[in-house]
C-alpha cells in the first residue's frame, strides 16, 4: 500500500499510519484506543503495539469529531495576580484532570465573560468563578445547552448549580470576635456589592454587629474592589480621621492586605492601634510577616465539590442546587482589644 500523501502542516504519525501498520481500519484504531466495545483483545493489542512503535498521540480534534466531546473545561477566573484565583484554579485543574479533562483558564477581569467564547463547542463544560449576582450568562449557557457551575458565587435567583462558602456564617463569626474584643468603633472595607461574596459578607456583618449593639456608621463603611491598591487608598482615608475605627473588617484577604499597608504608611501598629480582619485565608495570610486573622475558606474542598457538580452536569444532571462550604475563624496576630476606650 503506497504511503498516504502528507499535507505540509501534518506533524507526526496519524491514525491512518497506525491502522496500516496494525493491518486494521482507522475506525478500528479509534475504537481500540478508546477501549470501546467491538474490538477483540488480540486486535486491540496489535493496535496498541503499532501506536507505541510509531509514538502515536491521538488527536483531540479527531476524537472530538467522533465522540462530539472535547474533554476540555473552561474555568472563568478573575485577574490571576489576585492570589485567590490561582489557589482555587489549581485544585480545580487537579480534580478535573483526574477525570480526564483538560482545563483552560479564561481571564475575566471585568466580570462579564463572553458567551460566544464559552458556547462555541470548544468546551464540554464551564466553571464560573467571577459571575455577578445579576448576570444573564448562566441562563444564556443553559439555553445553549452548555453544562456549567458557579463557584464562589451565587445569583440572586438561582438558575444554575453553585458552590460557595457560607459567607453569612463567616461574617457573623467576625462580628462576634470584634464585639467580644471590646471594639465599638468599627470600620468596614466591603467588596463589590455586585458580587454575592461582597454583598452577603457586608450584610451579615452589619446585621450581627447591630444585634450585638454596635451600629456601623455609613461614613466608616466603604465599598472597594477586591484589590490591594484601591483598598489601601480607602483605608488611608478612614485611618486619617480623628474618629478613626479601632477595628477594620475587610471583604477579603486582599482588601485586608491593603488595610495593613495603609496602617504601616500611617505609622499605626497592628494590632496595638488597629485590628484588621480578612476573609478567605489565602496562602500568604499565614506567613509570619502578615499573620492575618481571617476566615478560612477551604478552597480545595470547594474545588473538589465544584468539579463533582460540573461532572454531574456534563452527565446530564440539570437540577439547580446550591452547596456551601462551612468557614472557620482563624485567630492569628492582627486582632486585639482597642488600645484606649472610645
């Protein structure tokens, strides 16, 4: 049999080459490599031996044409300079890889991922980690038949499977800590209200403080992006006030890092002059130079649960379900009673 003409773009051996060496048809090669029914053990071994001899690597594109799957999952994540996202994406990647899926990280700094890019058939499923509360993207994906899961986010009206931390419980734990320490002038650096994490934490914190007899004044509460520099700038303004807060509760750890930077710029001791409390417990929060008191979100557990939910959705399970991870208060070195009565 004469060799098949090669296109200049061809690289390496093809399924046709394996079929010719093994003395079978190309469909048989495909079935044998996928361990599909209908191929005898002897034929399968002959195909595998030919593939090994030729160092043949099956083409994902060709497999997709046969199975109508890509074995790829898109993970929509925020700016990767925010350490929260790499710490969530890596266990997600590992959990999905074990199940035979490759992950593609789709950057979504603005919180509004592109529907065409996610629904063009390139992915078997999508994990959304940045979705705003009122986003229409999950509904659009549902209408396009794209399996998806929200991670670390929920919608105002649940339409899709989601998995996140119990923000209200975590914020309540923080409020109790602040009050038990004796703080009466409390500042808040909240995350964006357009996100469920920002809104739920702020609402629960304010409600619990009020229950405990502490009203947070509106001029001591600010809304900032989940970003260090913007948080630092707002914290500087709060801490320059004559009636500055003695405790600053932050919407996440990145905001808390900005608050710590502001305190250092102004010569304030933490926790001697100011208590700072974060949320998430990202890796750097436990480093001795930071030693941040915060609320732990088990990102590995969240990733594992999110991956399981997505695989179920890919398998045809379509009932929306909201799952939550229980947070835990982590007491480190950035909290203390107020230094002077206020």
